[in-house]
C-alpha cells in the first residue's frame, strides 16, 4: 500500500467518524457541532496539500516505512 492510499483512507475515516459523532443522538453530548471542526481540519489539509504538494502525514508515513507513491501504482 502506498502513502497516497493510506492518506485517502485515513482522511475518509476521519470525516466519517466526525460526522458519525456529530449525528449521534445519545446523551453523551457527542452531537455538538464541535465534531465538525475535525471534518473541516481534514478538508483544509487535503485542500492545501493539493496546491502545495506537501503533506505532513505523508512525511510521517514514509518515516514509518510505508512505500511512497501514488494510488495508481505507476505514479
């Protein structure tokens, strides 16, 4: 698995988790709009990395031994 695929999976997971926590109707006060800040944070990071081609998570994954490269396998 390449860094790009891991980042896409991680970003998607964070977005789904934050929306899920926001939508919960339990008494644990998880349905506060504060969870949407996580969604915004992930979106802003994806947006800026699209322009700057710099991603902190990619650097961390490479140091952890994940193979760098694109999701298509030929990048």
